[in-house]
């Protein structure tokens, strides 16, 4: 099997139809879980960047100090 060349080093296997068109992807469980974790990281990173751009982001140190005061 040819080695994948991508950021996550994923080597998918494909199911093809009778014309040779790829219709489905097969991933092992560990790779699938790695992919889900990566997608979650990307998603939360985008939310954080958006919040920072809007000035809605709270500084961790400031929030920690406020919590410890209580």
C-alpha cells in the first residue's frame, strides 16, 4: 500500500464501485479517533480566534485570580 502524504499521516483504504470511483473510506479505530481529536482541536481553535477578534476572550490568568478570590 502506498504511504499517505498528509499532515496527520493517515493511510486510508478505499472502497470503490464497479467503475473504480471511490465511494467509502476505511480507517482503523486509532486513526479515526486521532482524526476526531484533530477536528475538535481545529474547531475550538477557530472559536477561540473568533472570540479574540471580537474582544470576547477572557485572559486565563485574570479569570484564575477572580476565581481564587472567592
